């Protein structure tokens, strides 16, 4: 159980740090003319990068364990 708590804590730490940086970046991309497409592309790109990193991590763990399912 302690390992699960540590992993959840690390996840929330990264989530908090990213939340501190992503909001001002999206606001700067929005500008005073409210061009939403810039902020939407930033959010979509960030989600794709995050999903790609999770996929790479999953494959690395599966290879280390020698199993298909992690």
C-alpha cells in the first residue's frame, strides 16, 4: 500500500507543477483578441505528448517484466 501512495503523490506533484505553468501559457496564447485556436492546439499537443510518454513508459515496463500485460 505504501508504494501506491508514493506513486499517487508523485503523480499529483507533477500535476500541480504542470498546472502552474500550463495556465499562464494558455492565457498568453489566448491574447487580448481571444484567438482560442492557439490555446486549443497547445492543450491538444500537451495531451498527445503526455499520452505518448505514458505509452513509452508502459512498453519499457512490459519489456523489463517480460510480459505483455503490465
